[in-house]
C-alpha cells in the first residue's frame, strides 16, 4: 500500500480501508494472545498502513474535501 495510491481514493474509501486495517490489527492481536503464532512482521506493516491512511485522510480534510460523516 503506497501513499500515492491512497491519494487517488476518496475519503469514504479511505475510511473503509482504515476500518479493514484496524480489524486486521485486532485479529493479529487476538491470534497472538491465543498462541496461534501470527507472523511477527505483519504487526508493523499493518500499523504503518494505518498511519498512511490516516495521514492521507488528514491531507484530504486539510484540502477541504471533507467526506460526509462524523469526525475522523
């Protein structure tokens, strides 16, 4: 996932991506807690992707392209 690709998406799509990434992060934590041995490198990758999406969402809001909905 690259920031360049994310900038081409609408704010609504970015919010959906953020929700999916947070679910994936939760699932990784649950897998680790239950002893299923999730891949350790996935934790940092998901965390960085979440940061990328949140950064691009902030850029969209700063540019005045606020999506319909609540706070981000």
